[in-house]
C-alpha cells in the first residue's frame, strides 16, 4: 500500500499549495493511516494497483464530504469551513476516522464512481476554445457536444457572464460571474449556441437532491469561490435547453456526428466536440475511437475538437488545445495553460 499512501501524501502537499488546508490535513493523516493498516487502508483495499488518474483520494474525500453536506455528520461538519465549521482542522482526523469506521462498507462501494465535478470555472476555457473554433472556421452558429458532461452545467457557457481586460461576454444578468479568469491577449468571438448536448456514463441530474449532493461533494470545501460558482450554476438549472445522454463517448459521438442533422447542412454552423478532464477515465481504445469519429465526420464538413486535459505538467496544470479537422486532417493549436479548476486561463502567445 506504500504507493497509494505516497499518492495521498503527494496530493496533500498539492492541496496545501492550492490553498486547501483541510484536504491537505486529511490526505496527510490518511497517508499515515494507510501505512499503519488503519480504516483508510481497509476502505481502499483493492485500489492498491490503481493508476494515479483514478484519484481514489478524491473519491474518498468526496464520500466523506457528502455525509457532511447531507447533515448526517455534524461532528465532522464542525471542521468544514464552507458549511460553518469553526473547529481547528488539526483535530479533524478523529471525527473523520469515526465516520470511516462506522460506514466503511458503504464508503468503499462509493469509490467505484469517478469524480464528477462540473467545474464551473472551466467554462472560461470553453469560451476561449469556442471563440477559436468560430474564428478559424468562420462559422458563427455552434453545435456544442460535450463528452463526459456529468450534469451538463457548462453547456450553459453562454448563460454565464464572462469578463476580462476590456471585454465582456454572455448574459449580463447571470448569477455566475467569471471575471478575470482569462489572462493575456483574448477577445471573445460573437456566436450563437444552436444546440447543446452531452453524454456521460453516469449522467447527473443537477435538479435532484442526489445530483446536487454529488456535484457539490467534488468541489473542495476550502475553495469558497469554486463552491459559490457551483451553487450559482446549480441555481440556474430550472432553465431548459440541454440534454445529457447516458452513453459512452465514442458511439455517442459517432451518432451525433454522422446521423443526418439539418444543422450539419448549414454552412454557417460548426460542430464543436468538447471535454475537460475526461480522457484519463477512457482507455486507449476508447480515446482512439473518439478521434476516429471526429476524423470521419470531418470529411464532409469542418469539425472542431476542443479539450482541456493534463499536459506536460501532469495533473497540476492543464492544456487547452483546439484541433480544427477538415477533409480528415486536423490542425492542432495550444491555446492556453489552465489551472486544474479552470482558474486562471493563461493564454499562450
């Protein structure tokens, strides 16, 4: 279990750097507990050979956080700052350990479900990617197709208010305000979303109590800005206009891009495939089939593939890249380096 313990410890150090002292503390003591063969080792039994991209540590912390958010564990909630916790986080471990021991079987079962954050801050990167797609194709009507959409909150990108140095874009009256996230030279393009649709292996209904709880549980309790953005986006879910299908990425994209959709015949419309922090949950075969579906569809009209995924710096800084495919050939560009939660979006000159 040493490698798993090291993974917890290293992620705890990253949390400290990213201003998340509660999670830094929990991951540090959990690493020690794994080495000692304690309840964390029992909960994580079977995950010893998992790959780092499975981030089992975040799955475990989200399971604890769901119990806090649901009001079932007031003793543990007293250490969580965004729900009114007031106790010194250095004392959090006994309360967390008790919950792990008392609910071990159910918590272990919850580890099988991967993180689903719907990180609202990443909508700023999506705006950059969509603007690039529109500028490079000259098409100003967008079919937005999101792979791994979870609850589909970022399909509302145009319903958020974005602003930066000398520009603003989106809905002026939106409760979601993404100000100053994009840094460097950028001017948003003018475009219209004519379709917004996503797929996910486990779609989340953000209008349900269970969906609300799941999405919020993956947003770190130390990060008040992230939490506020998520709650603001969740407050907008009464609006209609997007669909998240339960489907695997490759067959869903094949269907979306090859069936005869009237929008595909419109020379002013472009289909944009988008995903953020999803590729690590696909195997190599699935990733290749996603690529094949995009390439095949591009033989009849331009298709743009925008993605925000780990780059040369691993899981701590992501790369926003955009590939415009035409006649089966893609032109790839590195648009920006992005923080793991969408902030900041540092434009590449």
